[in-house]
């Protein structure tokens, strides 16, 4: 169960319309390393994860990713809205992204999943860094930088989980190299 | 306090709580972090409850004693600020 709170995790207030930039940022919404994939993937991986630390981490990072979907959505929304003439552009824009082809499922193996999650956080960090290269507007830069920093924190937490899970599996005789 | 400033305070405190929360999941025995977490959440609760009594509910189905139903008519957090008639690069 989730509760909606009427605020963004980080403020977004973009004054200048820029549909081209929105198009680039959209990949962080629905792409294979986007926030949508991350949220659903982590929340699904909870079911086959081991140790209280790793399960709670997947639960809570998965939940934070839901807030990141809202952040990216707000950035794209504000970059594409403005004059009425943009409405048709915005519709066209969302139609292009109707198809999402990603694997939301967990591998079922705790070690494999945590490695996968760490890699995904790094890929996403790189994607945000590439975006920051082309962003001039400080209104867009601030929330994108925030999201980039979160990838680093999540990577760190998943790395700690990997250590904890590996020790747990070794102790219970299920360890691997 | 102004609505926007108060909401920014809540955003900041909530973010501190969230980040400490993630840290505590993998460091459950860090008592100092736990104390900080408790302090941050308590001050955020105060801000949130002041905000909600003054400006209306923040959370879905968590506020009681509402005089009017403003949930559907209030501005949403993703809404764009007012903008001028600048040239737009298409």
C-alpha cells in the first residue's frame, strides 16, 4: 500500500519550454534504465530477496523511485507545456513513448539481483551525467543533478546489501564464490 | 509562514528522513543515526501538521476534520510556474 503526498521529492519549477530537451529526458522515464523500470524491478525483487537489510532496502528504494517517476514526469510536463499550440506536440510526444519494452521481473537470485541493481544505478547515473552535458537551463539542471546524486546513494546502499547478503549466504552454507 | 517556504521546509526535512532511513536499513545498530532520524521526523511532523491545519491536506486519506473538500481543486505539485511569451525552440 502507498500513500500519496502532495509534494515532489525535489522542487521543479521550469519557466522555459524546451520540447527537444524533454525528448532526451523522457528516456529516464520509460527507458531500460529509467525510473519506472527501477521502481517496479526493485519492488518485485523484494519477494525473492534474503536478509532484513536487503529486503527493506529494495522496499524503500523502490518507493523512492516512484517519487522519481513523478519528478521526471514533472520535468517533462513543464518542458512541454506553455502555449496551447504545444498540446498537440505533447500528445504526439507521449504517443511515441507508448511502448515500453523492459523486463520488470526479478532473476530470483539475490546476488544476481543486487549486482543488476548496482549496475542499473551506475548506468542511470551516466545517463544523467550525459543529460547534464546538454542542459543549460539551471531550472532543469537542479532536479537532474539531484536525481544523479540519488543514483550514487542507491548504488552505495545496494553495495552494502550485497556484502550483507553474501555473508548471510556463506553462513547458511549457500554461499558461492 | 508562507505556504511555499513551509512546503520547502517539509521537503527538506522529509528528504533528510528518507536518506537516514535508507542508511539505517543497512546500519540498524548506528544509534547516533537513529537519534538523528527520530529528531528529523519529529520536526517534520510538526511542520506537516501546521501546514495541514493552515493550508489543507498533504497526504491522501490521512487528514481528518476537514471543513471543505479541497483535495481535488488545489494546485498539483507538478504544475508549471507562470511563464512569459518567450520564443520557443522547436
